[in-house]
C-alpha cells in the first residue's frame, strides 16, 4: 500500500482516525506547532497513526473541523 489513505473522520477524544473502509487507525504520536511531541490533543497540529495494514499515516489535524452533537 503506497500513496494516499482515505481518512473519513477523526475522533479527537479517542485519539484515532476512522478510515474510509471503516477500519480504525490509533494515534501513536501527536505534535504541536513547534514540532514538539504532545499528549494534549487541543494543541496538537499533526498526528501519526498506525494503519491496520502496518504502515504509518501522518494526519494534519488542522484540516479537520470539530463537530458538536446536541
């Protein structure tokens, strides 16, 4: 598997990506705007997630909009 991976959604509180094929890719690391590793999702701008096939995905968190359920 090479190239782009289709990420359908992010679960920020659970720290994982939901892929277009409904599989889950958990975040393994997150980085803030200074490139420092962080555990705080509220300051993270990039996340690294482990793809179910064993490769790694880099996700730009700023490209995703938060949604609130009522």
